[in-house]
């Protein structure tokens, strides 16, 4: 058992709730702060009074600190995540993902907390990449969401230089799948991710799944992405947090599997797993969708010894288990 106390910001969200589950299972004392903008209290209700429903501000963070005592590390998932919305309402994203996030750094500096693990994104890289993307690939975000992640990474660099606040930024590719350990899974209010949309189509909640473009320069013409199981992400966060608390070194790591699947392949695998003939139709390309986004994950393996354990079949099987058991997501779960 650990006696370390970890504050998880955005811990009622999709990825945060899976990390909270793993941290708790490993014996960490976890506190979640979440404003429930897109999170679900039912995903972490076992934490009881260790869940604080509030916006991130220096004031609320100091209150949490006073109430619970020493905080050994912070994991920061709390952000807005919709690329399309970020291009319609950039200020909303700048305000939450940069300005509010800076409140955390001011709090950490004042409260002398040195370790932050930050949810960054492959969206920092942009769309002109050939082959696998390494952490040295130039950052060139093409949407405001990616820009906010890139800017916050740069702010972290300066908060280390000036105040010694250390961080590990994890640039996730496509997070997917559902927990192997608890009845929790993906339930975003305006779902835009491919696998839940495909499975909701299988459940008959949608008529068809749109394939945005089948004339890309890929073997079957559809876009290729790197899907990583959310339980693999959880383990990577724990490796990162433990390394950070122990060694106090900054890092930036890609988090993916290192293998890509096309949209058509995802639909075909989903048809096999669900045994349902999922209807799809070809639609126009979307602005700013890169043909291929696949991570080179060697760096995190070299530095932390972490490697993904689960493959695309595990991802779609666990997601199907979650969606078919809970077609309305957390609404289906009893308190
Ligand atoms: N899902 C992916 O594939 C993916 C890929 C790359 C990066 N990310 C990043 O990972 C993080 C988590 O993503 P997710 O899919 O779990 O999203 P999510 O929307 O399910 O979780 C975000 C959580 O943060 C909370 N939140 C947002 N703003 C807040 C604020 N100001 N104060 C308190 N709580 C706040 C929300 O209520 C929600 O519970 C995000 O930062 C996202 O940008 C996600």
C-alpha cells in the first residue's frame, strides 16, 4: 500500500476515471476534482467524499489542499476536447485549456507541489507528417484544440525553469476501449470518436457511420489512426507519475501502440466482434484530417519501460461490452 496522495483533475471524465480506478487499485489515496462539465459522478462514486465538484481555480485547489493535506502529485485531464468546437469557439478552449490550467501551476508553485502529469495530444503535431511520428517531429497544430495543448506544454517548460515545477506531458493518440476492471467506459456528451460511434451504429442508435473520405493515400483510401486502450493509458500514467515523483525530470512522451488501423478496418473488426452488419457510407473529407497518424512509442519504452499490452481486438471487445451493457452510458448505471 502507498501512502501517497494524488489529486486527479478531470477524474470523472473518460480517461480520468480509468486512471483513478487503477491508482485506487494500486493503493494510492486519490482525490478527484471535476466540475462535471462532461464527466460522470457514477464513474468514481466509490471515492465518496474524496470527490470535489468544482471548477479549477487557485482558490478551490488551495481548499482541497487544506482539507486533505499533503499532495504528492497531480494528474491533469480537465480540458475541453472537441476539435470542431475549438474552431467555432476558440476563446472557450483558450480560456479552459490554457488560462484555467495555468491556475494549477500557480497553485503548485505556492503549495510547493512539484509533480504534474499532463494530458497532451497528438493534435500538437498537425497534418504534414510522413511515417511514424516521434516526439522530435515539429509541433504545428492545425486547430485551436491542438494549439492549446502545445501552448500549455510550452508554459510547463517555463514553470520548470522559473519555479522548478516538473512535468511529464503525455501526447495520446486515439484513446479507446473500456475498463477491464470496472463497469466504466466512454460516454462523452457529444461523441465524436470513431469506435463509440461505430458501436452505437451497431446498437441501432445511429442509422449509419460516416466515413469521411475514401480517397486518401492509404491502402484502402480511408484515414489511418493509432488506437490505444484506456487501461494501457492508465498504466502509462502511473509509470510517468512514479518516475516523476522519484526522479523529478521533465519528459514528453507519445502514447500509442505504434500500429495504425484504417476506418474501414475498424468497421470490419467491429462487425466481426459484434456479429452485426454495421451500415456505413462515404462522406466528404473533413477539413484538417491527416491521412495517417501513427505514434513512434520507442522513447517511453526506453525511458520508463512502458509498452502497450492491448491490441485493437481488446479495444473493440471491451468497448462493445461497455456499450452493449449500458446503451445509454452512465444513465444506465444505478447509483
Ligand atoms: N479521448 C482522447 O482520445 C484524447 C486524446 C488526446 C488527448 N486527450 C486529452 O485527455 C484529457 C481527458 O480526455 P477525455 O476523453 O477523458 O475527456 P472528458 O471530457 O471525458 O474528461 C475531461 C474531464 O474534465 C472535466 N473538466 C473540464 N474542464 C474542467 C474545469 N475547468 N474544472 C474542473 N473539471 C473540468 C470534465 O467535466 C471531464 O470530467 C483531455 O485533456 C483531452 O484533451 C484525450
